[in-house]
């Protein structure tokens, strides 16, 4: 942006969704809205974790896969904490 090469930064949160229509963040079903919201957060967490591990962000990662990976990591972290405290 400073060098004038791009006008705006990418906005991934606008494209993250379980799918179109009833699977979108504007779904009439609350559970779908919740999964979309938590899935988007998980997607960003996964990208931050990738960068923390010296990897590039995976912009191709699907929202639900990120959600599942983040839930698995949280579950392992809780188990590790309980086993060691």
C-alpha cells in the first residue's frame, strides 16, 4: 500500500463461509451462523499459528476444516493442562 502497488488489503473475513445461501453467515439457522462465526475466528487462529511456526498462511484452508483443527488443538491443550497440573 505504501509503495502504491495495491489499493486495499485483502479482506478474507468477507469470503469465509460454510457455503452459499443457508450455509452462509446470514443463514436463518442459528447453529449455522454460530459455526460460521467461530469458524472464521478459527480460520484466523490457524493462520496465526502457521506463521508462529514459520509457515506461510494457508489462504486455501476451508472454514470448517479450520474450525475442526482449532477445536482439536484446544482439546489437546486442555488434556495436556489437566495431565500436568
